[in-house]
C-alpha cells in the first residue's frame, strides 16, 4: 500500500490496517504524536480504530523535548 | 540612529512596530541552544527587556551549537544566564537584560512573569514546559514552544483563550523520548526552530496577531521533510490548564520533579526540597579534606572524585556528572553533602 506521509510517497506493508498499526511500524507507538489523516486531526483515542487506506495523506508530528 | 533601519524598512514592522518592540518584555526560560539563538535575535532586533533564566553552566559540549558562548566560558564554567547576559550586552547595550541562575519552580515562575509580554520556551524538558504552559494560561501570556533533537525540530505558538495549549496536545508528560544525549543534535536543526520561534515572537511583539502561523510545524532537515498541520480542533473544553475550570495542575507542588536528567549530558540534577543558600567557602573547606579535587568560582563549586564530579550551586542545587542514574546521583549527593 502506498501512503503520502509528511509529503513523501511511502510504501508500507498491506498488513497495516489502522493508524496505530502504522505508528507501530515506524516505532512511534510509544511516542507522543499528533496525526493528521486526509486533513483531519485525529483524536488520540481513535488511532486504533482509524483505518489507513491506499493513497491516504498523513502528517505525523512527534513531540520532542530537547532544546 | 539607523541601527534598526533594515528592520523598520520591512513594512509589517515599520517604525511603529519598532517602537512597540522597544516597549516589550520577553521572558526566556532556558539559555541552551534555542535560548542563545532566540536571545541573540531578539536583542539585535531591539526588544525592550529580556529576562533569561537558566539552571546550567557552560561546558565544552555546548560550544558546537550554543552561539553566545566561548571557550573561556566553558573553561571557567560560567553559568549560562550570566555568560549570555555578558555577551548580549556587548551586542546591544540598549536592551535591558536580567539574568537568573536558577532552576525554575512555580513560585519563581510567578515572580518572573510579572509585566512579561511573551514567554519563549528554550528548555530541554517537558516538566518545565508544562509549568510554562500553566503559568502562561493563568496570567494570559502567549508563549512559543520549540524543541529539537538530531536533525528534527518542532514549534507551536500558544495563545491563551485562542489556541489549544500544550496540555491539550500532550495529555500526558512524554517519557523516554530521544534526547540530545542519545540521538545527538546538529546546529541547523536548532537554527530552524529558532527562526520559527523568533519570527512568531516578532509578530506578537509588534502586535501583528493576524500574521501568526497558527499551525504546528515540524521538520527533519536531514531527510528533507517538512510539515505544518492545523491543530485548532485539538483544544479541549475540559483541559485542566486552559479549559472552562482550570486548576493549573503543573503549578502544584505534587507535580514537581526534584531530580532531573539533563539533556545532552551524562548528568543528574538534584534540587533540595527546601530552598536554601549554600555557603561555598564552608563547603570548599569541608570537601578539601575528601579524596578529590575542589575548584570554585563566585557562583559554584566543583568537586571531582574518580569518574564523578559534583557541581554545587549557591542556590542549593547539585549537578552530578558522570551518571544518568538518579539513584547513583543521590547516593553521591548524600555521601558528600549529607
């Protein structure tokens, strides 16, 4: 499946079906992130129910602490 | 005087904006990479007053990216707030600069925000950021979040009563994320965040509110990615920091950390639960009798023993270098300081 992630076209395994599965794939599941899917900000509680489909446009922003 | 001529020629600022800038007071929490970058830009731009608070002192590993510091500062372990003030005063003597060598607690935060128009986040941890977030909401002061690690950076401008706040966005205090310690940091990532923060600061200070970015911006300079997303819908009505019935949870004593691992350093900071001033002369005498080396300047005392080094500040805090383990740090602390 092909996804647009942060402006890049990315190929991910078809076994990924949800946003939380995608975050796990990128090892971001334990991180604090904001996710936008097709220009909709996702509530943290809905990440495991929200489906990802071929061609979806996702923006993933991770909160970091350094400075 | 044409010192600011190129800035006043820029129409959105103009002479009127320059005058507004001159009347404004900015509070900068942290004087590391982001702090030195932001401070230099705002001081050159001609802000009226800048208050800088930082708990650390200059070390060699800072010089790669913390633009106000010199080898001499690292050699003499000058507290960052002091070294920054010295350098900034040479850059623009018209700006009033106030330096505080301290680890911010809610009590001190209450004093520091007096007559402040804007707070710039230049800290390296979420404990302090959530404290900034609460004090900003309580006193209705805008603040600008900024952070970076490796080649990645992020920034967001928080305006009380308008945008979501940091507590809305995080929901919890992030733990175990990458730090400058584990992942390193390159200066372009710092400079990019500084640019995002400084430009938003200028807009706020000249009161051009309609030009604010309003998006959460993040980038990774090494892999050539950049994203900006509209998160206005993330504002929560029941948020304890900015919602209908705020309690400002991060200003309460229970939520304060007494030990902290410093970003980018093999170091643990320990802060006594009761505020106290240390007598450095007395400590020098006491520690000279121990198996180690003692060095002292007017602000702090450094005691090296084996692989570890204790740096004891006048305001009571102790930095334990040579460990990331809080328990081990506390053991050393208690061994030498009771």
